[in-house]
C-alpha cells in the first residue's frame, strides 16, 4: 500500500485506512508509540494500554490451560 502525507495545519498527517485500523484494533482514542530505526517509521499501540492487558491475560490463560501440552509438543 502506497500512501501520501496530507497537510494538516503546519504539520503533515498520515491517514490510515479503516480496514487497517480495525485489523489492529486501533481507534482515535488509542495512544500510539512512534519509533524509528533510521529508515522506517514504527507505529505501535503504547505499552500498558487496555489492549496490552487483554493480550497478556489471554496469553497467561493459554499458558495455564495448555502449557504442559505445549512443552510436550516442543
């Protein structure tokens, strides 16, 4: 997907398509962390959000329920 920046006051904005927002479960209220590796712009939901807590809880539940089986499979 190729995107262009849009003028927004004295700044530039990157418009993210609704499908991508829905896929990543991001909305206008989601705090985002913006980083760069020198070549790429990396945008991720900020740590400590409700989404991150839900993910951790699901991961813990999966490990609790299936941890022994996964160890045997490994």
